[in-house]
């Protein structure tokens, strides 16, 4: 046997020793942090439904996770999750696409104002179409939606200014967009509120678009922070699509979407020293992962799956960063009445698409 460049590679570089031999366990060196998360690091979280697990577990382990829109004292504890409180670092609901994240940053900077965001439901109540689940009973008017959104944007700006680390979970590439304004929505019109019409079109973002959108988002954050540095931790949600608007089978469409996001995350991480990638997607979906990592619907990540993901994270970043005893987040205990029942306690508008299945 001649000399090969693979001769000096470590055991985790080979499938047999790095994966097959680790069946049922977390392979060593699966995740190597780029940098340490210090005890005084202020963390902000956002993203798709799976991001809720990450934020909750970070709080439980004593990490300092921002909440710039805490619930009013008058709101019952059992209603906090229902109204979008204590779910993420701000009350923006699920942010499924990087384009949606970029749109939010542009709003905060003040140089963009998305159109067509006050949608009505059948009862004539108005909703913020960019975060439709945070007011489950709706508001009285489009003007009230605008007032609530302006207040929300002020708090998001505070979050961007204060954070040291932004944890974002990439969830989807499929989205619905207003043709005239370019406004991108977290849900299709008609799912929670609004009505579908020819004013809207389907978009399936490419790897290039995801990378470009993140780069612009990052620049805007730097501008808002007056050049003060911040770091980013990206993950890809292992949760498959509930439904697809493409002509492909949902399994094919889901695999495409996750592949785009994983490729984009890899390229972004290689581009920036301050961006790290955490392999939650690989932990849950790879061959050595247990069937118990998903619930019976083969979509929702089980408690065991979440625990395995976070154990991998904490083994690299340590436990109890502040030494404080942190209570489980409200979001882990309560879910909106309007959301589908989920064993994992997460709030997920996209799961509502299951109601439109012809076999439901």
C-alpha cells in the first residue's frame, strides 16, 4: 500500500470508526466549538420551531438568554406561551427562513416597511401577518396591528444591540411572498388568517439566496450595533416539512430544503470566524440515531432526541454557566390553544398545514 493523504486522518474521519462503531452513542468529535461561550455571554435566540428547544435548554443550564419582551404581570402564567411570550428572545414567533430574518432586520433599521401585513380572519379580527400566532384572538383594527408592531420592532432593536451571541435555527426554504411588495410571510395566507389570492406567489429559496440574505442580515446587525462585534451559532432544524407547495413528494421536497440549508450553513460558517455551526440536524437524522428521536408522526423531535442534541452541545460548551438555578421556561409548559397539540411543547404554525391534507 502506497502513501495516502488519508493515512494521517483521525478515526472520526472514517465512517466505520466515526459512525458505525458509535451506533447508539454520540460520536466523539462530532462537534468542535470554534470559540467558548463565556459565563457572561448574553444570548439571543430565534428561528424555526426546533429553536424553541435550544433556547429552553440554554436557560435551564444557566446561560444568560435575553427576553426583551417579557409578559405583563397581569397575564396568567398559563397564557404566556399562548400569546408568544417566553418562547424566543423577542416576541416575533417562528422565523422559518433567512429572508424573513433579513426582512425583520431591515424593519428594525428603519429603511424598509413591509406592506400587506394586517390580515383578517373570518371573524373580522386583525393579525400581524409576520407573526400571526402571537395574538391568537386578533386585534380590533389594522391601525392597532401597526402600533403593536412598532413597539415590537423597538424591542427587537434592543435585543440586537445587547446580544453577544445570536443562535438561529434555519428551518425552511419554502415561503409565500407578496408579489407587489416582496413581503415574505412565516405562513401561507389562509392558514391562520388572511386569504390566498393571485397577489401571492410561492418561493423556494436557493443556497445562494440563503447565503446572500444572511450576509446582508449580518451587515445590518453590525450597523445597528455601531460596529460592535457579535457572534452567531447556526443550526439546521431536523424537523421535516409538514407540507410542500412544490410538485414533489413531501419527503423529496423536505430533503431538498434541508440540504439547501445545511449547505448554506456550512458555507456561511467557513466564510466567517464569528459564525459557528452546531450539528443538531445530523444528530437527529443520521443512521446511528435512534428511532426514538422522532415522535410517532415521524416529524416532531422527541424529548430523547432533544436531550441527545443538547447533551452534545453542553459537552462542548459546559454546564451551569452562571451557577444559577434556572426554572423551566414557560414555553416548555404551555402551548397556544390555536396550535396543534405537540408532545414537545413547541409552538409551530407550519404544523397547521396538516389540516389541509385531503385525508385529514
